[in-house]
């Protein structure tokens, strides 16, 4: 199986941030996406890492969807981190509401991420519109999920994710392999 790993956001639009640690979604996942790809290869899957700005020549959802679709993958996993009010906590995975394969992929990955991080299980979330990455989830050809393993603006969540980053990457790979 070929897996497209989409590093959420991009250098010029880095996504949510943790101000204490001066880290963004993009910087976090740029560091760890290659580990995820290596784990996937260890399971015999092909893995390609994409970035909408570098590979798709844009920063918006159009470039993101185009880049993911051009990867000709069997599944797409977009790497993100939640943010809200600095105290919200937990792990969730988003999928397009009419995609049974997306829902199954989301559940496989969610189960493993919760085990790896031990943060509250916020469940899998069906997305029905353009909010929260809906354009990507709806517009990609292959089943696509958006992982939100932790709240980057919550210091405890971020510290947990950083401390267990290798386990998190392995867990996502196991979830994909279980799919």
C-alpha cells in the first residue's frame, strides 16, 4: 500500500503554536514525519511525504488537495495538532462523513494513538463541511484522515507528544497497517 503523509500546514503558514516552547504544527511534524515514513516502510508500505507549499506551490487547500492527489496513494494521512484555549486536551482523528474507508482508517489510527500517548480519547469525528480540513477530506481521491493527536497549545499535551513522539509515529504506522 502507498501512503501519502501530508505535513499539515507549511513554512509560511505553520499552523497552531505552543508559545512556551515556540513550536508550530508544521515544525513538529516536519521533524517526525520521516520517522513515520520509516515505520511504514518497515511494514512493507511505500510512503511519500508531501507539503503543500513545497510540492504544491501554494499554501491553501487547493494546493494541499492537488499535492495529495498527485501522490497517487492508497491512503492519505494529514499530520496536525489541535489548539483551543491552552487547557483542552486529547487525541482525535477526522474523516469525511460519507467515507466508510476514511472512517475505518480513522478508527484504526485513533485506537493506536490513544494507546501511545495516554491522552483523553476525543474519538473520531465526521466532518461534513469545509471546517477543520473538510476541503481536503472531501477533495482527495484516496481515503484521507486528519490526525490531531494532541493539543499543541497545552503544555502538558505537547510535552507528552514530544516525550512519546517515536511511539506516536509507530502508533500511526500500526494504525495504517491495521487498516
